[in-house]
C-alpha cells in the first residue's frame, strides 16, 4: 500500500495513503470532506481513458491515511500535498480539488508556486472566505458552524447523516442522480474517518483565502452547483473570478455540493476540455 510520510505525532510517523495509475500528464485529485480518494471514481475512469496519469490520496485523518490529532489546518494540508508532489517528482501537473480539497489547491499554489503545476480545477469551491465578518458580509454566520460542531460533539453519526443529505440534496435528487446505495457507501467511509478530524476540520473551513487567490498564476477552472447547501454558490465560487488572474466559472444549474457525482455528465466534459486546452 503506497504511502508518504508527512510528519510525526508522539514519535509515530503520519502517513498519507495514495494511488498512482496511468501515464501521461499527471492529474492530482484532492478529495472533499468527509470522504477519501476513492470518491473521484467517476472522474478517474474518464481521465485514465483520456491518457492521463491520475494520482489520488487520502487527507490526514480520512480514508486509509493516518489519523493523528495534529495538523488540521491549511498550511499543514498544503505541506502534505507538497511532500506528495515532491516525492513523486511530478511536473506539469494539474491539481483538481473538491470542497475541502479546493483549500489545499489554493494554499499550495499561493505558498509554493506553480513550478510543478500548469493548471488547477476547483469543484465546489471553499475560497475565498466562508465566514461572515465585518469586511466579508457575503459569508456565512459563525452560528452555523458552532451548531455543526455541537452536533458532532453530541452525535457524530447524526451529523454525518444530515451532512450527506445536504451533500447531494437527497430530497430532490435521490433516485435520479444519487442512489441509496452510494449514499450508504459514503456514510460508511465517513463513519470510519477520525472523530477528531471530523470535528477539527469545521474550523478549518473558516480559513481566509482572500490573499491567496490573487497570487495564483495558472489557469483555473471553477465548477460549482447553483443549489449547493454546504458551500453556498453566492458566498464562494461566484465571488472568485474577479479575485483571480485567470479563472473561468462554470455554474452547474441545479447542482448540489457533490456535482462530481450527481452531475458528472456536466463536470467531466468541462474538465477534459479544460485539461486539453
């Protein structure tokens, strides 16, 4: 099982599990909360068929990676991504992030630059700044995140049920664009994640990326569901293009948060066209 070591906790190594398949230009895919690298299956299959080398990995605390109680911040997440790219010595790579993964992509490019990267894709974007403040009135009230954390503390599994319902807007899309079986598969993956990471990552969502996004010097494709209940479109993706040097926004009409699954028929052609430009 391939892993890279990204740090230590109490003298024990912290490992990230990754998968590396195919050949050609590398595409590194950073998954969303609370899933793992396998959640990219609808994109991975088409990317491999199109001749790309596809690398997925599990964020610390999730999937088959180590579950430490340290490092749940975007400086550390970006450093983890850098270790992976450096270890594999990737060049001309395309970074694709979903949800929380868009934070890794953004912070990596801001902090480490584009020496190894030629393009980036953000699906269900977290930047520029999710929290409502005096100078960020478009954000979301702190009380929303406090309530999420309280629910996790009281019953993490109830939280996961509510979160995954909103992940794909089950009240509208169940039985058409998402099956009961995939919902239960996701719940199983999420339940196996670190309880500490599940809680700690809520604060991580409130990272201010406004200074990061303007420094990105590679072309960026942004795709976001217009009915996203996790990261509201108006608070996130809609605001990004004016803040970035070379960004194109594709709203996915009626799309929920996880458009990569529910609207792969829209996402995949746009993704492949962008990669081939």
